């Protein structure tokens, strides 16, 4: 069933172009253009769920929580709705006050994570006996519509990634990201916070992503496999990103931790100088995500330079050109130049490959890492 791949995780990494394509087909009207009267999005969400939202709260764990952080960026920047992202395990014991105009979104690929289910079901109970407005505002994002989550909430966005076997989430993460683009655009369209021209531009960019992920996979895998040799003895890694790529730094660190057992931390690059920079020396490599053309690009480059001044080996996830990147980074994991807003779906790919190859190089059981289970059905 691994179809020639050494591990399910690698197979699932390679399935991502197809998964993103499937999600785009499921979520967006193919022939829509800005001059069209219809909605560009095929989400069947009732008005009671979407109308007059003032706040969105996202509940999740692990990788799904990282997808939620990207979702927050999109919902705030595109749809203009203040969004908070909570660890389900924390939320369930200290929920913030509820208002009628809050939409709660549970994100869980398996649909079986105990903490996420408990937090959502508490949220549902809190809304009982209140007006209809309160009751309608619950939504699930899952890869398993038939799961316990599917039974719990009446509205779902299906992430269509197909079953994921590797314990480390990869293709379900990129599918969750596409689901958040879809939801943010749907809300932006309804609230008219974006012009139809702006929506069209984002849709055009989204449609290029599957081929761009393919490009990264084709051009990078060998190189990353080679590069992994250098980290056989490495004990700590730092991942840096800013803005919409800050959650991708967290995700890169989590992937590495869970399958290679190397200690890794993700930080928003600007926070380094407030403490973590003290960790850096020649033994601690730093991976920085820096998309040219983005608002935060220059900032990430200067944060990376500060790390280099502490002798850290610097690896850049960036669109390679002859600019300053080649002077700053010791190694570049190049990705196509895409709009910052869409970049997480391409920048996460080299980080998944890096984690995979380091773990595989260390001879570890990539698909079944120690102490982890695919569905965490206990608290
Ligand atoms: C990371 C990973 C876990 C899960 C987390 C939530 O690769 O697999 O961190 O993301 O246990 O799982 P779901 O999405 O099923 O709720």
C-alpha cells in the first residue's frame, strides 16, 4: 500500500498536490470570475452561522492547532473578524465568556481527539437554552465526517485528504489550510470585506499551488535527503517565521520533534532577541522562513543575520534568487515565489521533508514514532 515509498509519511507528503487539487475542486466554483453574480465558494453554511460575526474561536490540538493559527491570520486579514486560537485542553477548563456573535470552530483531522471533542461539547452545552443565534454557531473541520466530531456538530468542512496513516500529520494539514482559505474567503465575500477582484486574485493564486508543491517535491527531495546527513548528531533546532509563516515554523519544529526526537522550537522571529537567542551557537542550526515580497521579509532576514552572528548554521526556506538570500543563508531550500498570503502551503513542504529525512537517516520508525498514537482519544 506504500506504493513504492519507504514510509507512509513520505507517500502522504507526495500526495499533497493531489489533495490540494481535490480541496480546491470541492470548495471553489471552477468557472467563477469577478464579473460573476454567484458566490465563488461552494460552502453550504447557513446564514445563522455566518451572519454578524464579531468573534471566532478556534479549538484544536497539535498540528490542527497550527492550522488554526494560519486560519486566524486569514480570518482576521481577509474577513476582518477577530479570531482567537485555543488549545482544546486548556479551553475546556477555562472557557472565555460566550457571546451570541461568536463562532466556535473545532479542528481535528481524526475527528476523535478527546480534548477537542470535550471542548466542543462543552461549548454546545453552554449554548443550550440560549437563543437560536447562539446554537447555530458551531462548525467542525475534519478529515473524517463520519467521526465523533461529525456526530457532534451539524456543520462540517470536509478536508478530503483521504486516510492518513503516518502518525505525523502532513497531507491533512495542507488540506486544513485550504479549508481555512475557503472559509475566510466565504466570510470575506459575504461581508464584502474584499472586492471580487481581490478574491479572484487569491483564487488564481490558489489554483497554482498544486503545481508549485510538485515543483518543490521534485527539486528538493534529493537535496534535503543529502542535507539530512549533516544533522545525525544535532540535538537542538530552532525554526523562525513571522506573520502567516510563524505557525509554519511551529509546525516544522513539531514535525522534527515527533519523528526524529530532536529538540526543536519554533519562534516568531522577532521574539528571538527576548530570550531564545541565548540558546544559539555553532551547535544549533536555525531554519528561517523568508518569503521575498512579503512585508516581513526584510525583518526575517535581519533576525536570521543576528542568528548567524552567533555562529548558527542558517537554513533558509525562501524563493531563491540572486539577492541577499545567498549571502545570508548557508543552505537554501528554495520554494517558488508565491504571494505571502498563500505561502504556508509551499513553505511547509521542505520542512516536512527535512523532518522525514533526518528521522529516516537516524533509522527511526517514522510512521510509528515512540509514545505517539494517531488518534489521542484520552485526555
Ligand atoms: C502532529 C500530530 C498531532 C495531531 C494532534 C491532533 O503531527 O499528528 O499533533 O495533530 O494530536 O490530532 P487531530 O487533528 O486528529 O485532532
